[in-house]
C-alpha cells in the first residue's frame, strides 16, 4: 500500500531510529527482568519462574531471528 503523504513523513532515518529504539528497549527490558530475577533469588530467596520465562523468551527470539537472518541473507 502506498500512501502519498506518508512518504514525506516516514523515511529511512525514521525506520532506522525505530529499529534501534525497539532493539534497545527490548534489551533494557531483558536487563531489568534479569536484575529483578537476581534480586528475588539472592535477597528474597525466591525463584521466579515467570521472570525466567520472560528472559528465556527474549533470548530465544533474539537467537532465532539472528539465525534466520544469517541463513536467509
């Protein structure tokens, strides 16, 4: 779909900035989840499976996407 007025607003820089911000946001979310997991484990002595699942999902998706790009490009 080609919308004429969006070509003036959205360019390659916008798409590159969106890509970078999404990547940095995902990494920061993973770091916060990991810090909270370690805090709960070492300070409260409770293992949080939900936080572990979030971190494992982020890492798994990142590795799968990296493998996909490696084999398809």
